[in-house]
C-alpha cells in the first residue's frame, strides 16, 4: 500500500474542540430546507461577527463592494443573507444597487495566495464553487465557515483586516458568531426558482491502512463528518496497524436557476451550472496512551512489586483525510506523524469516559518502563 501526503498543515488550536454540538447562537444551519422548484430554500439574514467576546468585529460592505469591519452592526450593509444553494452548501450574499454579490475566493489571490492564504472578496453571484460555503458548528458555540472549492480551509479575519482562507489557527477570528438583526430589513428581491444536484460517477470505497509509528499505543477517533457524533474508535498498539474502509465523495454539478428584481421591478433570471469538487468526509483525532503513574510496593509484603499501572490518553492532533481520489484506492497513513505535523492537540474531538483506560487490570499497552520494573522484580525474587 502506497503512502500519501495530507493536503494541509494545521496551526495550534488550544481552546477549540470541533464539530460536536450546535452552539447557543442563532443557528445558521437551520435555514436549510428542501431545494426544489416547488419548495425553494429560504434565505436568512444575520450579522456575522468574529473575535473575543466583548471585542468582536462585524463584517460589512459598502456601496463600492468593499469588505470592512466595524465594532457594531450599522445597518443593512452589515446584514448578510445566508442562502441555501444545494445539499449542505450556502452562499453568503448581499444586494448592492439592485445587484446581488456573494463572498468568494479572489481568483487572483487563488493563483498567488501569499502568506495569509487565499483572499476572500465580494463578487457578483456566479457559477463558481468558490462562492459556496459549508457551515459547521463548534462545541463552544460559534461556527467555522469552510469554502467548498477549497475544502479544509476556513473563513478567517486577518490581523490587519481583510478576509482570508486558512487552516486551523489559534485565533478567535476564525470563529463566527451570528446575530439576528434588531432592525427591520427590506424583503429581499431574490428567489431560487429551481435547483438540482447531479453527482459525478461514484468512487469505490478506499482501503486505508492506519499505522502507528509511535512508541506508545494510540487511541484514534475516526469521524465521518456526515454524522460526527458517531465516531469509530481505533486502538492501535505501538508498531501496529489497522485497515479501515472509507467512502469517497466524487463531487458533482449544481444546476440552479435564480431570479432577482431590478430597480424597475422586472425579474431577471439566470441559470448556473456549478462544478462542485469532492468534499472531505473524514477526520481523525489522535491520542497517545501515556504512563501516568505506577504504584510500587515498598514494604515487601505484596507478591507484586508493581501493584498498579495507570495510563491516560493525551491529545496529539486533529487532521482531515483528503477528499475524493486524493484518498487512494489502497493506501496507508502514519496517524501519529500526521497528528504531530498538525500541531493542534487542542482541536481533537473529545473521548467519552468509556474510552478512557483506567489501570493495568484493563490490559495496558506495552511500556518499556514497566518491562524494566518487571525485570527488577524477577531478579529480586531470586535472592
């Protein structure tokens, strides 16, 4: 089985545990409804803020189509319509001078991303997946907003302004907090007439060999992002491996017809065919079982010098598995190496209590220190 490279590196994210529970803010995702000509999806308006509590900044636009930030929402230019497009994909859009614009990746910045990553701008609605987003909730509240065209990177406020796409970094300016406007908004003169998602020919499942090159046992949560609360649990001893079978998304095409009203009240119609790349279906949260404590009999009364050995899991890192055929038909991955490279131990999904090892009575993993102490015990028995 040939190894493959992961597509992204991750920064440290010490405070966040991802994608597990819907947050306490107004739900961005609840505006999803069935998308069809008879039952078009609704659009919902939100202020979008990022940053530390009490110091959040609000995203807004101006008449020139520029993106700005303000300490307080200041009117219709800070109200963003989160509009379902198809499946789990959205546009984030506004109307300026009777034309609809959407957040999307700057094509120039995509070709030359620079140190901050690809830049996000404000463009007339078009037929590009660079204007589509997936929205995922955090257990601490708030949301991450992932670009469909570039899965695995999220909408992020830059330190000096601007919007960018970045992997996980240790910043609250990547977590978005929606707020419902407190003032009346005009009825949006926009409607989705029809929508159809046409999937590409399916890919057969992949066989992935998950290896452990670490000196300790690994506990791994393999999560399907379509149902992240039902993670598979792998326990792989040092030097061991386990093979899993994984689905692969093949992507598809969205065929969408929309209409909007111009300044004279006429309805303009436009049809888009939007190629959608494969989405990332799986992520891994990696823990190592480390030796926490050893209980040693110093009285000589116990038949065992080592009375108990306690192991506890310690988070190593979180990473995404590649999308589509980036995950080969048959391949292998060094789970420990990938988690270390991710450098984000705080981003792992949480283990449940039943996943936590308690003591040596529960078949502890091989440990060199324990073996050394057992050798000492055996030698003591000879005298």
